[in-house]
């Protein structure tokens, strides 16, 4: 046990001095016991009445420092979700050469979706001060000088965290809490990204270990998002298979499953996990299933809901689309992107969304669905003409923008023109009329106008090219990170709402960077984008 304590507490001063053990045996052994044979004879006699006479207690083995330690500082378990329903067993290793040096949290694989890395950042109380001090030392020098000396400032941070309740239970990550502490205790500005997490020694970050029902290792490492990606299929399958059968259906043609709860409880290996029921739309068919995260459920539910409205009102929708003013002109302008059938399908979906879900509501009650269906049918013609006018304006602007891009031939502008073409390719993706959220689709004229304005600025003055190059330095790394994330995510799990939000914030950032005079639909900056990206990476 003494060696286990040294591993757990990462201290070498927990064993009592050898003189304490010498005194213990000197006190118990008779003066006439000098040889091994003497010791054996004496033990045979005395241990009949006192078999533990030579057993050392913790008092003789452990130092005063060890006895002063609290077990709560290095617990055997750790709740890795704010609700406390995801409890990991902890093991401790004190070996800098070991890949799992530090604390390992072992969990069943079913809990991988519930484990919160923001909670894991806090480690255990016994290592918190050291971690805080190390993070303070990791700040850039110009910032760090406001928070010295680090050991004393770390103590002040711990007191402020307790006073202001900047804890995991209140929803704070450790770095968020430290930003608040720096603001309250110092006079320097600190952002989360200023803390260099790479400067932490491995033992100050948690190792996550996920096992199957038999206790076999499935995945282990310190990067929880990467482990989740590795185990995603297993997580999703577990939640879906454990959910009640009424929430696993395919081929729905009507809302015949009653009211749909936002969350249900799913039991797995003694854990109470959360499942999130939602409608789905796959290959034109509506289904019902349970997702492992509320974000995935919300994104899929929106698509499934729109598809169910289309199924229930298809004839009415198709009739309304046929009466869109100048429909033939729309077909001609859309020919660059797809055929008439594709346009018809996209328009039907858009009209359904505008007629039945104009407020972007999350419909989960059967009565609400029925009421919206009846009310929306009465507004289909108005919704169809609104969609037709919006799409016509977009396609007209698209034509003029593409012509301007094709006319830009100057070699010096080649990099900027290529960047604009790539942006237009993303905006005008296959079936973009149906796929892109309507709220952002209505911003297309301004997005496209920003591309045209950027082209004009390239040739308008000597500073145009230099300004554009500086803008690309800000924009392109964020674009590349976004595209990498899109390529490496599993599309079978449906849309990623946070990634979608980042995509459209990035489009607004392009407007802000290259055509600021046009304004943006939402406040945007490099800092806001980076904060959103950090949350995406954490999730």
C-alpha cells in the first residue's frame, strides 16, 4: 500500500525513515535473539498468542507527511459529467517513461459520449494547484508578467475559483475558470488560447480508457475527441440498440408515434445514459431513431421533419411550385448546376420549409405537427412565390459573379481568383438550393456581391492586391481547418450543427475581410471563429 500511495500522490517522501522501522523491531525482539535459529524459536512460541507481533502498522511505515494527506485529494473515482452520471474508476502511475503516466480514468465504452473533457481538465484536487501554476507559467511572457509569482498566483486562483464557484459543476472548464480568475485578480487581458496546453507534462492531463462489457480495452489515450471519433460507431450503436423499440422505425408516412420526448434514459452496464429521439431523412425515407448527442438529434430531426411535411403535402407542394412566376426562366438559369427535376425537388423542399416551419421551430408534439400542416397548406402559394423570387435573385447574381471571375486574367491576381472560385464552389455545391439552410441562403446575394467587390478592389488601386493577400492570411488557415474537419468526419452520422455554424460564420468572415462595406448578418471576427472552433474540437 505504501508504494501505491507514492504512485498515486507522486511523492517519494511518504515512507517513514528507516530508523522508525529499526526502533519497531528493537522494541519487540528480546535481547537474547541474535541468530536466525533464535528468531524462529522465539516466533514459534510468541506467535501462538500474538500472531501479528511483527506486523508493522501504517504508523511505522508511513511518514508524518503521508498521514497528513487526504484521500479526497487523489480519489478512487471521478465523475466525468456535470450531472454525475458518468463515473470513472481511477488508477495512478508515477513513471515519466510510461505512456499512461499520471491518472487513467476507466469507463465503459457506452459512456464515451457522456464523458466531458471540460470536467476532465480539472483532474483531481491533489494535482490542481500544480496544473494551475503550470498553465500560468505557459502564458506568453508579455501576459505572464501581470500574474507573478506563479506559485502565489495559483493559490489566489484556487481561492477565487472556490469563492466565485468557477467549477466544473457550474459548467466551467479549467481554462475558462482561469480566464475569469485572471480578470478578477490581475490587470492583464487573457484569452483561453493564451494558455499553452502543450506545455503541460503528460501526468497533468487525463488518460481515458474505454472497455467493453468483458473489460477488454477498446481505446485509450489523452485526446478524448479523437477517442470518440474512433469509437463513434460503437457509441451510436449502443445507444440506438438499447433504446425502446418504439423509437426505432423506418418508412414513416405520417406522425403516428405520439409526442416525441427531447431526451430519454437508456441503461447500460449500470450507467444511466441519455438518448435523444429524432426524425431522420435517409434516401427520401423518414425514420425515427435515438442519437447519442442532442446536437446530432437536432440536426437530423430538422431534415426528417421537413421530409415528413413534404410526404404529407406532396401534391399541394408540387402544384404550388408549378405556379411560381417565371419558373421557366429559373430552370434556364439553374441548368448550369442541375436539371429541371433536381430544381423541382429543391423548390418543393424549400417551399415546405417556409410554409410549415417559418419560425425554425423544433416540432415534437403530434398536435403541433397537425396544426402546422393545416396552416401551411393555406399559405403554399405565397411561400412558393417567396422562394421563387429569392432563388431567381440568387441565380441572377450568380451569373454576373461567375462572368466577373472568368474575366479576371491578370497573373498577379491568380491566387486571389483561385480562392474566390473555391469559395463559389462551396457556396454553389450540388443541390445548394435545398441543402443550405434557408436563413443563410437568403444571404447569398450579399455573399456573392462580396466576391465581386473583392475582384474590383484587386484592380482598383495599388493597395488592393496587398490588402487581399493580408486578408487571405487571416482566412485561409481557418478555411483549411474547416475543410479538413469536413473530409474526416463520418457523414453517415448526419449534419454536424456546430460545424455548419462555423461554415457560415466563415462565409461572414470573408465578407468582413474582403468587403466590409457590405456588412455581416451576424457579428464575426477571427477571435469569435477561434472560440467556436475550440468548442468544436472539444466536442
